[in-house]
C-alpha cells in the first residue's frame, strides 16, 4: 500500500510539472527561426527590432521552443567573456603629398623606404611647377606599430580653423591601398569658446602606412600625428541601431524620448534636418519616471555646409547603462533644434543567443513576459569545452518570417477571464488528496487478519 501511495504522489508531482511548464503562448512575441550549418548548437544575432519585444532589460524573458513547444537550453552573449586591452599611443612621422590641384584623385609620387620598411622620403614623381602644386594630403609611417590601429589623433597649424575632412587609406607595401573610410577633425570658435576635435576612429586593423587625402580643399600643415594601437584578447560585439524614435518638446531647448523598453544604450544619433545647425547639448537618462535624471553625456552636434558639402556630427557616446527615458538639453545660443523634437536613433551592443537544438524543428524564439525568470546558461555550461574560436564554427539561426505579437487588449481579455489552468491544477490536487484520504480510511477500517 505504501508503494501505491508513493506512485500516486509521484504522479501528481509529474502532472503539476507538465502543466506548469512554459509554452510559447506564455510570451507576447513569437518569431519563427530557420537553422543552417552544423548543429546541434546554433547561434542567432538578435535583431534590435525583436529585442524591443522583451519586457525585461536583461532579456530574462527570452526563450527558444521546438515544434512540440518544448523549451531549449540556451545562453546569451553580448561580448566575449574576456575583453582585456593594452593601448599604446605612438608619435609617427608624416610626409606631405602634393598635387596640381585639390581635385586630383591621387598625387603621383615616388616613395623611398629603408629595408625595414621605414619611410625615408615621399616626393612628387616630376618636378613641381612653381605656384601650381597644392598640399593635398599626408602619408603616415606606422611601420613600427605591430598592433591593430584604433585611433588617429592630429594637430595642425592654429591659423587654419574650420573643418578638415579627408579620406583614410591603409597599405602594407605602399603599392596597394585599402579604403578605411573618412575622417574629420575640426577647430571652431563659438560664443567665446573654442571647440576642437582631434581624434578619428580607425577600424582596429593593423597597417604599416596610412594615406590621408583631403577632399576638395588643401590639406593643413600638420604639427603632430599620433596613432593609438590596442591589443585585445577579444572584441566586443558590434552595435545595432534602432529605427527613428519620436520625441516630445518639454520646453524651449529641452526634449525627451520614451524608449519601447529598458535598453543598455551605448550611442545615440540625433536627426539634424536643417543645414547650418550648431547645438551644444547635454544628455540625461533614467530608468523610470520616479527616478531623478542622471547625466549621461555632452557634446556639440552640428550640420554645417562647407565647400558645398554637409559636415555632420550627430552622435553622442553613452556609458551603456539601462535607461527607458532620455532628455536632451540644448544651449540655444547656437540656434537650437527647432520647435519639434528631432527623431532619435539609439544603438545597443549586439546580442548573440546560442541554443542547443533538441527535438524537431521548426524552432521559435519567444519573448515578452514580465514575470519570467532568467533561464539562460553560461556558454561554458551550454557547450562543454567551449572556447572563443569555437563560437564562429557553430551553426547559424536566422529570423525566418513575420513576428507574431499578442496585442495588449487580447492579453487583458484573457487575464480577466477564468484561469482554467489554475482551476485544473487545484482540481487535480484535490482529487489526489481525496484519493489518498479514501485509501487511508479503507486501511483503518479493514479488520486485522486472524492467525
């Protein structure tokens, strides 16, 4: 009889566990996934548009289910576990590049270097004609730097104010050049203050030489050129940007934006519609309307026309802390940003989700449950013997179709109705208790056997 009682109790516990297990219907957003490559582990870069469906800033309410609605073991990774960095700043030599005019595509030069690759001379390939040659750019010698280049810092003659916009190219042999994008530095005077921008971000790749070519204007006379290099044990995930967010004007020179959910914002971009806009700004944020505003960043935003081209600085870096509201205060001595609040884009660190495929596809990503508890595992637990090199060999998962979202109205209707699942669980428990009571009563009434 004791054995029968044990079986009954175990059965009740198993029933409770099955009924209480999470299903895709417990989450407001479901996203179909497709998988490719070698399993059974698959990695998915969560699109920001999908992340906005979460109800918890740390994505504790993210789940993956198989075709049978069974949850899958998973891990979240916003950056590699180790991110130590050694940074070095090196003064480098620079060599002028001359051309017939500022619109010549590439100056024709002769380069002389030592056996070690150090630059000794850069000169025009033909004799310069008096009054016809224009300083078009500079070649920087980075041959002594072996680590990836992260930042370029320039200083130039104080007589030359305004914006300096140039292209950046890299080479290891002075013959083949790879485009590294555009750079921009500036020296401005505004309201009895001087605003200077000397630093330009580089893509974090090694190179022996850099070529800077000014676009549509003569290059300034450099007085200093420094390169910051960094050796990292791992690199953080890239940033992903949101769609434009509408804001509201609180008062003159003050605007606010409500984010769809709490986000660890690391950068933002303010839309500057009008040409010749100049706005010193201060940015603050908070997690909810009951908290005081906390300062996050400050800087000068501008969109100015120079030589027929727009020169734009519309981004601000942020510390990456969780915020749901942002407020921008503008010094209107620069003309302000207008009556309407400008559109705002925010950037967060890309998040990778890795799951262990169990059961049959298709798989579904579900999120949007404010009461869900975190269920993610560390990568080292999910993948035994995990290391950073193995991450790139995992299979890939992608969003395979439309996003299904349960409307708040529909959810409210369900919440206000009878909770049949809860009633069913109580009914099973009560029936089990009644059955156990009946069996115990039967044992007590049964007469003892005659020996």
